[in-house]
C-alpha cells in the first residue's frame, strides 16, 4: 500500500481528499495535517510515501515546506500538489521541486484517481527495474510513466523517442511484433522493449495478441489496434 499524508488547512477538504485517496486501489491515508508544522511532525512519525499538499497553509507556504523537506531529508515523501493556486510561478516552482503532479481545485474524483494510478504504476516500474542500468531507453520509459503524455497535432500522444520508434514498428508492420523482435530491431534489451510495449498497450495505441505455442505458455505479440465496429 502507498501510505499517503493529506495536507490541507481546510478540515472538510482534507477529509474529502482522504476519502478519495482511500477509494483508489493500492493507496491508504495515514494522516491529515492542517498546517506545515503538523505535516513535518506527521512525516517524521508516520514516514508516508506520498504527500497530497495544498500550497495555502496558515503557517508556511506549501512550496516552501516542500523545498525544505527535499533539501533536508533524502527520504522525504513524494508530493502531489493539490491547490487553488493557478499562477504559473507556482506551477513552475512545483515542477522544479519535483512534484509528481499539480492538480488545480476544484477537480473531480476521476482526475485524482487517474493521477494516483499513474503514480502507482511509476512506483511499481521503479521497483521492478531494480538495479538495471539506466540507459536512455529505460529513463525515457520511466519519465513517460511518471506524467501523462502531452499530445501532438491530430490528437496522438507525444511519446519519448524510443517509445515512438517502437510504436512505429508495430503500426507499420504487416506481422505482429514481440518484445524480442522489437529489441533486435532497435538494439535494446528485451525487458526494456517489453516495458515500452506494455505501456503502449495500456495507452490503447497497440493491441495485445496472445500466441500459444507447443509449450502452452503464451507469447505476447502486438499489432495495430482493430478498427471499432460500426
């Protein structure tokens, strides 16, 4: 479970955010803080993995709190900013301080859930990667998972270069592609190719086809998604 601390000066809003976090699979709220001072105490006592942080706090600016936490503690929790602050200076500061996302109030549960699920997948991938050497393709994959992709003209998601090349291989091929075949064509490792393919399939950009051989174990192969039936 991803242990989450909610920090908001409004008691009612903090409880709403806590309840929303608890509705998302893999997350649990371990505490609610209403000032920066309370947040510091709870972080020291509870060691949360993630902090849902408002910028407007009565005793200290939330960004100032985040700045000091990251400077003083290498094990400081990750942070998702949830605030009514809409100025670009605050957004830039949050990005510079490593916030995993910036949600502007008011927002619906669906948006919060999507960002929490994106964060959860990123944490899982970081754990799975373990001590694998972080070549550029691995770095691209992890960054792609950490934040939702932007879009290019025509509505297609903007992807990291290696992921975009893999997508092109699958879409332009007359045959289904496996992680091994993609890895051979690009000169990357099979596990790295599989991570990209899995993420592309999750985004709905390619389709998964399970091919069963003599051993009974399916081979994951990928192809262009089928056109929807009218």
